[in-house]
């Protein structure tokens, strides 16, 4: 049954970005209808507690328990909130009034803080925003990893919508083995890396904030060895570890993103990032970020006892393709592949001699299984 969502439901068994649902208010409580045929849920008024939240504190937050599972519902639709206020019993009306008073106090305090700090913020932004990434890095350092994971998960859903995701088979098993070899060498990582293999002929892979990596089957078909794929994955994993994606997002969103971070507005920042939608995956890294991901990726391969030469040969093959297309480095914000390969070779010479450990799969069979 098709529904028109007017609220978001959160819980430990639901996606971090929330599940859209449709809320109906009755004289006894709420009725929640979910997409994709999930069972409707009815919650009595007596089970509810209320609060206000959202970026502008314009959302009604409703909480209740289903057994041991805590549920939180964010309602922003004005008509639904009005219907709730009209039908709510006296004990909830009192909570509504308290929430409304808290909203007024919060907005007054926020305006005071914003007016007092706006001049200083704008002065810093004017001096640093377009001339340096220092402010961006400082802002990103204050973003909790949990926010980053929710933002990345939301972007992942949009990026993979309508695409064929492989969940089993030699290609998936190979990518999982490579990823495991790499991530086991990252002590105390705040991220639980998840790699999706997408059926797409494009020779590409990309990383999203929070530890999400997407690999296209075109890359697996084009790679001459699993070590080349490992080099690409090592590069993308380090974009996540260095939080390069978050830096690009904050840089793109500008002043409002900084304000949301300063004010501690999780939903506000995620809401702003959602405005970018699928464009998040096309945000380009700058030269320094690409170089950092290259070098740290190479060191990660070395630690995992994966032959780093694969990463270098991959860039050398890209360099040949760029040469044929007459690509000029000065016209790009990214270092050309030939320069990257040279830099990686120089870095490799500084590392101890490595005795690589082979993978358990046969690369020819992996490629042959990709349709």
C-alpha cells in the first residue's frame, strides 16, 4: 500500500536515518503505517512522552516503548501536530505546553548566541573559508562519529536506489576478504566498514562518511589483479579515516553547517546534508586529500601484507589513459595518475621489505563469475 510519509520513526532495529511513516491521530492515540507492507502500529496516548526538537525545534518528538524496544517519532507536519494537540488528554497537553515553552526559551537563547557570535563567525569565514581548509577541519573535528554514520547511511540509500547490489558470489567474497585484510590493520577504528558491490560497468569506487564504500563491478573486471582492487579500497578506506568526505560536505554547505555544528544540532546538520542528496558522492577531494589517501592507503596495504605494487600499477594504467586523452594537470584539482604513481613508488622505497601473503581466491575465477 502506498503511503504519504509525514513523520520519521527511529529505533535500535531501524536504519540510523529513520524509517518514513504515516501518522494518523485518533481519540485514543496514534496509528503508524509503514511502507513496503509492514504491519501498522497503534500506540495509546497513555504510553507516550513528548518533547520538541529538530533544527529549529519545530518538530514534535514522541517516545514510547514496545516491550524492551524504545521508539522515537519525529513529527514535523503542522496539521498532524495540530490534530495531536486537539486530541491529546490533559496529561499530554501539559507536556505539550512545557515543550512549547522550552522551544520559545531555546529560540530566544539561540538568537542571542547567534547574534553575538555571527560577526565573529563571518569574520573568520571571510578570512579562512575560501583561502584555507583550516576552519572546515576544525568544524569536522567537532562532529561525532554517530552523526557521520547517520549521514553516510542516508547518502548510501540514495546513491544505491534503483541499482543492483550483489550480495553473494565470488566477487562479493573476494571484496569482503580484501576489506577484512585491510581493516584488521586499523587499531581502534571508530568505523565499522561496510563495502557494497554494485553491478555497474563503470571502473569506479567511492567512499561515504561513516565507513560506507561502494565498488562497481566494472572496476573488478578491469583490474589486472586483486592487489589493484586492494589499492583502490585502501585509498577509499583512508578517505573515510581522514574524514575527507565530511570536510567536503561541510565546505560545500558553508556557514549553515558550521552553525549547526556549533549549536550541536545533529538533525540540522543531517538535514542540510540531505539537501545535497546524491551529489554527495560527486563532491571532489582536493589535491592534498587525494595525496594523503594515496600514501596512507599504501602504508595500509604494506601493514596488511598485500603487495603495494598493485596500487601503483593501477595508477600507471590510468596515467596511460589520461595521456591518450591529453589531460593536463594544471586544469585539474587532482594530481594526475602519473604523478601519483611516482609519489607512491618513492614512498614504497621508504618502507621495509615486504613478503606479501596471497589471497585465498583465484582472481581469474572471480572475474569470470562477473556477468
